[in-house]
C-alpha cells in the first residue's frame, strides 16, 4: 500500500476521532420578548439563564432584580454560578406543539462566555416543567407520541418524564440518609442531637429542593423524632447534611454509625398570598 495512501487514511481516522469526541447540543430556537435566539435545553439545570451581552443588547429595558442574598447556585464543577440578577420575560419556543404558547419565565442574567455568542440562552427545569405540563394538558398522557415535537424538545421532555417515572417507582424517595458519624451517638431523654448524614442509593434527578422525612426502612424507635429540614439535592455532589433528632421520651437511645436515619423527598416551595380583612367594630 502506498505510503501517501496510508498517511491519508491516518488523517481521516484522526479527524473522525475528533468528530466523535463532541456530540451535538440540544438547542432550539426561541423568542424572548420577541427577540429570536438559540437556547440550550438543559434538563440538568434547575434555573434558566440569559447572557449579559444579550440582555444589554436586546432586553435592557427590563429592570434587573437583585437576589444575591437569597440564592446560591453551584455549577456542575461545584463552583458558584455568578449572576447579575434576574429578569422576567415572555418566552415562546419554536416548536409545532409550543409555537402558540407564550409564558412568563424567570431568567438569571449571567456573565457572557464564548458559547453565548451563538447560544445566549439556557432553559432549565424551572421553564421546561411548565412547558411539559402545558403540552401534556393539550395532547394527553401520550403527548410524546402525539405532539409531533421537534427532536430537542422531545429529548428534553422524554428525559424529564423518565426521571419522574423513576422517582415514582422509588416511592418519591430521592435518596436515603445514613449516619456519617464515626461513633455511636447517644440521645438522652427530652433532648436533641444533630447527626451528620450522608446520602445513599441516590437516584439521578435534577438539582431540586428536598425535605428530610422519616422512613419506614429505619430501625430508629418512634420516640425519636426526625425534624423536617429543607436541603438542596444534587446527586452529583458528595456532602453531608445535618439531621436534627429529638428524643420526646423518658428513655435514652443510641444511634450507631451508618444507621439509616431518614429519606429525602422532593419539595416544592410556593409563595402564599395572605389577605387581611379589616373589620371595624362600632
């Protein structure tokens, strides 16, 4: 075989290897406040973002709302996600099943990166969940088959649907919490103890707010009360969470290392609007 031909074959092999190293992105065209742009559909993100450059160029009439003291978001590498604030904007997705649906969505305004030059938007589950429910209400439980979704939207919705099915199959349990303490913890009568716990049997689920909840799988006596605590669940993160246990009995109990303490279930935080009616008495 001629040397030149072998050289060309090697060049083609190296080129194919590079091409196979990076796959295609799950991107879709959208309109944000009537400005057309590309958006990455990210089922692994619980927030949606827009680049600062896109905001400055097309959305600067929308005031930025600061939430730096209320929200801390981590990237996949554990680093904090910087942002300038958030905006509320109207969103419409270029998809047959969604093209006539306009929703008001919240977007974090984040520093611009090189990728944002072509794809300035990222749509996370805070928006995808709403779009999925709208599609399901229109096309029924078999919306994935009936809605004629474009491939990016179909893949995002299918991922979320399979994730929810796995959660339901796991009895709404994201993970179990076991004691991470190296020694036995004693809880005296009418006292409390904080035990550091680690997550086990985690299911792959997007980062979400979760609440500690007693589990029937635990051998902890009923006289020990597991306090409900809100935590951020991320199955990719390895960390411990504090579990508050109260002993409401007159007996002393001990909790061994690796003892199953409780389980984590997803939680939804909703704002409550409370109205006061003033009644004047004569």
